[in-house]
């Protein structure tokens, strides 16, 4: 892998991990269109770690507060929040451990599937936008997160294993559709994904059957990919927080429709 390819793929990973346009779907698209092969496991682990680090940096104060509050005496908001994150992880744990390979085998990861799932992402984003606007028009800024909301957001995250179905788009849209506060949904959506991303990278690293040739990559491209994913993830995470607070997701819905149409047309004509 060249340094330029590493920077480009890191940029794509960092942006699309947080923007509601599907990171897996876009990596599939670029692999198909540009012929860039992204099968290097050490690189994938590095860019995933970079996006996790960018989330930690953005929410460092909240994470420190949750950590210190969780280990204090008695039940408090921080403990409840951590328990909600754990509840949200139940669906993705079940799907990831027992059904991910079956789902991938049935649906595959071709451009047709990516295109269809991008349309589904667009529908979710549009629906959440409409419902949020109606809620705001009634003078209601949403209700606090509860265990039911976070569990359903976890279900949305688990379903987003399908390529083209955005993980952040699915979880954020689900939270907004359920009537939760926009600011709460944005923060929770990004914090709930930290452990699953690290877990997925760990399972790939431990369970992957790869040769040293497949796993080896020069230090410079690996470092550049990490930095590119970290910086772009940092930017995308902050942008999404502000956009969700202002309920401005129409642009991403339109983009997903266009990208989905291109994928389907290309798949048919290829």
C-alpha cells in the first residue's frame, strides 16, 4: 500500500465513520471504482483505532466525568449512563458474535446491496428530520434518553452491519425518531460505538487467518493512514454533533440517494 493510498483510505474511513453515509459502503465503492485493495488487517485496525481516538478526544470531558462518576458511591447519572451504553451493546454483541458471517454470506457486499442500503439510510435520515421538525414546531425539544431508547438504538447499530447502512445514521435517526433530545442522541450515538469498534478490530486481529505478507505494511503508510483517519474523524465527529443539534440531515439523505443510485446503476450496467 502506497502512502497516498493510505492517506486517502484513512480520510475516507475517518469521515464516513461519523458522517451518516456508511464507512463500509464507501470503502466498497472506492475499492470497486478505483481498484484500491483494502485487505491489509494491520491498516484496518490502525484506522479503526484512529477513529476511536478521535471520539475520545472530542468527548474527553464527558468520558472522564462518566468514569469518575461510575466508581463513586451510590447510584447516579453517570452509572445510569454507563448502564445504558452496556444495554445498547447487547444487540450488536449478539449479531456480531453469532450472525454477522451469515448476514454477510446472504447479502454479500456488492454495489447493488450497498446502493439499496444507502437508500434505506436516506429514508431513515429523512424520517428523523421530518419528525424532529414537527417536534420542534410544537415547542418540544425532546425527552431524556432511557433504557428503551438506547436498546433500540443498539438494535439499529446491530442491523447496520449491512454494507451501505450507516451506523451513525441508523443510531442517530432511531434516537431522533423515538423523540429523544438531539444533543443527547448525538453524544450517545458516538459513545456507544467505542467498545464495538474496538471489539470488532480485536476480533479481526485475533481471529483473522492471514499471512505475514497480508498483514505487513510499511511504517510510513500505516502512520499516515492513522493520522489521516484521526484528523478526518475529529472533524467529522464535531460536524455531526452540530448538525444533529440543529436537525440538519437533509443534505446527507440527498447524498445517500445519489450515491445509492450510482451504485445500483453501475451494478446493473457492469
